C-alpha cells in the first residue's frame, strides 16, 4: 500500500504555516507531510526533518527534496531534537513542530523489517536498523518478569503471563526468529480471541515499543519541543494508540496553566510557575472521507498546543 500522510489537511491548518516560517517534521517517513509544508513556504522559509529509519532517509522523496535549499533532513532519534535544532542556529525560532507517531506503511509492508504479523519476515522491528537490539535478540535475552511487564504496560495485553510463559518455553528449545512464528505462538497461548483483532496485535505493539524505546523518545521530544519553539509556535502531534495519546494529553495539560511541585504542601503562590504551552481546541480525528481511502488513519488522534 502506498503511504498516505495521515490527516494532511488538518496538519497544514493547525501548523498555521507562515511563508517565511521555520518548521520541523519529526517523522519524515516518505515525505508526504514535508512535501506539502514546503509547498506553503516562501523563499525565506525553512523545513527541518528527522527520521531514525535509514530507508526513509534514502527514499526517492528524500532524494528529490534534498535539492531544495529550504530543506534539511537528518538521520536521528527524537531525543536529539534540541541538539540538531541548535546546530542549525534555530533554537527558540521554530514556528511549528509536527510529530506523526507510529509505524509507516512502508515499514509495515516490508516483510524483512519485521513489523507485521501478517507477513513472514525476520523478527527485527527496529526503526533504526543500524543500531540496538532486534526484536529477536531482545526476546532471546529478556527475563520473563520484564516481558510480562512490557506486554501488559505497552500492549495492554491481559494475557501477558500466558504469552511470556510461552515465549520462555519456546526459546528454551530454539530461538524465535520470524514474525509468523511469534504470531502463531501468541495465537496458541491466548485462550480466546477478540473480534476483528489478531491475537498478536498487542504483543507486536508492545515489543516494538520496547525495542525502539518509543515512549521514552516521545517524552524527551515533547520536553525539547518547548525549548525550541518560539512564542506562538505550534506543536501538532498525531498518535495512534492510547499510550502515546495519554503521554501527549498529559504533557499538554501539565504545561498549560500554572504548575507546582506536588511535594511542597501547602502550595504557596510563590511556588507556582506559569506553564509554557496553551492547549488549542479539542483532539481531532480523521475525517470520514479520509477513512474511506486510508484505513490506517482510523486510530489517529491529533492534539495541538501553542507556545506561550
């Protein structure tokens, strides 16, 4: 399936793009959002883009956009946002940041990347395949207690203990090396199935999040976004599951209004610090028209904040 940028019209609208503004696309992917942002920028505008996936960095779209002097693409993780922005001399000058979280269609549709339980491939799941442990290596070494916690916390999997026990039992015989093998193992371990959902969905999500440190990276990126945005700069985040959305929602809430140290009681006015963001509108979902052509947008939730 060709990658379609999720909630594109909403992204462009909520970023409130200025022709001479400076913008940051934290997840270049196949460049759908970046391309449309560049179309709205004038000669003095700038777009910085990141991606931790080498396939995205070397994609056809990335090669084409690299000829545009207003565009810079960097191979890096979320947690290097402030560092990269500072290296460009643009800290505190960013007019808008877009974070389109989750897995891209090319990642899901390439079996050897190991993200999909519907296609047989190596059990990899790394968004940056040049570094870190693959899902296979991680599963071969993680202790059962930690695996249970990961499945429960990151996958919200109620059969975490059964699945973890099955993994430990199987790897004692031979390593789990393929996506189909893991998916079948989970399917056999789960006592009954949810309607319209593959039994391995939550397990694959949990392992992918753990392998890629996704929630830690998101938390770091949100904190750094406040540092690099200019006053009235917009933060636009699209999440695809409740764990991500909860982090984004709480961060915007905590950075809006007055903050205080909950460990200091009673709370004095002098202890209160004004937040750095204000919430903009309500959370948005993909339109019915988009869902009719892009089913992968069905779980997308967009939240918007503005730097004070």
